[in-house]
C-alpha cells in the first residue's frame, strides 16, 4: 500500500548493522519514534515503550524495518516529511528482558 510513497531514505540512510561500530551488540533494526523511547512492535504494528514486556522491536534487515515504518505512517495518515520515525539499531538485554536503544532517545531536532 504505502511503501512506494516513502523513499529508501525516508526513515534514515540505509545501513548494515555489521558495518557499524556499536557500543553494544545489536539484535536487529528498530523503528523509533523520535524524541521518545517508543519502538514499533513487529507483531502489532503499534508504537510501544522500550520497557514494554510484549514489545518485539527487532526487524531482520533495514528493508523490513522500512516496510513496517512506511505501513505505520500510511495507516496513521502521516505525510512522508512529517512521520518522526527513524530506523535504528536495537539491542536486547537478556537480564532485564527488554530491548535497548543503543543510541538512546534520538531527537527530532539537532
């Protein structure tokens, strides 16, 4: 439905997790709502807090995260230039049993 309306870099420049020097190990690609600790849940398509026990935020690759972000933006009638979503590397803390925003909460404005 909507992915064709959102260019490849609509949610950030495409990247490969293996090429990033990350301070923590990533378990996949997440879709973060800027200025919040909310990530897109792969199961429901809803934005959930990072500490939510039911959150399944890791997408296998950038393309899957992009498709999910585009679907969320289209479902919520958000224009391509106003969505406030970013694809980010996410980790998973086995001790705390929750996802981790490796780069923390990203801001929409510098």
